């Protein structure tokens, strides 16, 4: 218990360029750009299928949460 803590030293931060091949735009801009491209190219039915799958996944997650809560409160 007689140990003394060493002080923390500040280290200067450096800005690092993003590696090539990765988008640097904010995620929302990328999503908006992608959704506009899908409508222009006529991929609207695929977009509906993706939304339908996401709704199914959401329902499964909800079901898993309800079952987990049921198991917890059943004890």
C-alpha cells in the first residue's frame, strides 16, 4: 500500500488520413446516396424485400426478448 502512483503524461494527438478504399462520408449520406441510386436503377422491389426481411428480424428479436423475460420472471 506504500506505492506511489506514477503521473499520467499527455501525449499529443495526430490526425491520420483514412486508408484508401473506405468511405469517408458520414453514414447517413452513404445511406441516402444508396437509396437514391436504388430508385434510379429500378431496384425498388428488392428494397421492399429487404424492408420485409428487416421487419421479420425485428419480430424475431421481439419474440426472443419476450421469451427471455418470461423465463426470467417464471423462476
